[in-house]
C-alpha cells in the first residue's frame, strides 16, 4: 500500500514564530518518519499582498533554512519551492474553472485579508483557495496538516476534488485535514486570545525563531498574565498564564498538573524565567544550524533544485491525467 502522502507548506512571508516551530515544524519532522511528505514554501501564495521582491526572495530562503534547521531531512521528505513546479500554477487555473464564486466569497481568510488590505483586494486574493487546492491535489495527498483556522480550505479542496471526480471519473484522492494534537495553536504573549502570528503588529506579542536569547527573555517576561500570581491552568479565566504553561509543557513534555506542582508558590516571575530559558535551550541547536545554512546559499539552492525535480515527477503525472480528461493538448 505504501505510506500515506502528506502535503503542507508555509507562506514565504515574514519570520517564523515559536508557534510555527512547535505547531508546524516539529510536527513536520515527526511526520517524515511515518508518511511520504511534501513540504513546500508557498511563494506564489505570497503574491496576494504586495511584497518587496528582495524581501520575498530572502523570506523564501529563510523558511527553507528553517525547515532544514528544525530537522526536516531532504533525503526523507520532498522540500521544494512552489514557484519552481509549474504544475501548481497550471492546475490552479484549471481548478479556478471548477470552483464557484459563492464558495470563494465565503472563505474566512478572504474576508479577513480584504479588511486588512482594502486597497488591494485583487483577483488572486479571491481565487487563491483554488491554487491551494491544486497544491494538495497534485500530490494525491491523503492528509493535510492544518490548524483549525485553515480547515475551511481543506474542506473546499475536498468539494472541488469530488466535483471533478464526479464529472471525469476518479482523478484526485480526497484529502483529510490532519490537526496535530500537540502544539497546534500557540497564542500571542500580549493577546493570549489570538493565535501567535508572524504578521502581528503588537510589540512583544510574538517570539520569532530569529530572536536572540535576550529578546526571548524580554518578551516572555513582558507576557500578559493576571493579578492572581498562581501558576494554574485555566484557559477561560487565566488565558495568559495558561498559554505560557502550554508553551512550557510542549517544550518540556510536562502535563499541566505537573507544571502546577513544579511552580506551586513560586509566582509568575520565577515561572516566566523558566519558560524563557526552556525556549532558549530548545532553540539553541536550531539557531546554530539555521545560521550555518543562511551562510551557505549554494547548499540551499541544491536543496530546492533537487526538491523541485522530485516534486515535478509526481505533479506532472497528475496534471497529465487532468489535461487528458478535460481535453487539453499539452
């Protein structure tokens, strides 16, 4: 039967966060031992918002370096740039023609981004879920790692695939969302009711993977908590301290009741220092490897060139089948 196929990617925008690390990268590393994994850097999706060209290129390489520094092995997983596999753009256009305007208009992310970028509500922003569907379906993915906020895109992908299969016979596997149980949702340090985001404009809200140990310590110490001074998990009434406990628990593999006992009577100052030190120690090997990779762009180029070749071998077969079924001459 072979391994199940997983497709996932991170958009080439901004520096990755601690949330990306524990919610995505660490899970990517674990999954490559069990699944046939395709990990892309989604630089075409990044175009829905105006980007500085040099910054977009640099962000693409930084995310690739982060993948490898976190432990993703290019010999075990297919790591590639979305833009280097032309089948993504081609299938994206085909699926545009099998996606309805009403479906796209209901997408939550379109509404959110339209509100944030009211001066640039472009056609790509509206139709990029069809491109995302193409990303997934090209590799006949069984599973798509996703947070709760992205499930809607996987559901639309399923609808598009089922619609196409009904018209032309079995063409695409119907993917399932795969939501990791650990680290799927790390919240902001200043706004613990919202997901930690690399696009956050709130000072000290986000721990970036490129932050120095001093930056990490400062941000954690400034994290919003409450006046109670008791390290106790209560997501509803104590969201700030609960978020810090989640972070500490994920990094140390400790349960909430163990953390409560460990810091009983300690106060928030002691606990925050322990959380920051755990993060710093966790990221130390990552930082070392990441800096080595960023100093060796030639090696990164070899990784994405080889990854594109491997990805294209699979993607081209799917696109060939699609074109034959709908009557397109290649």
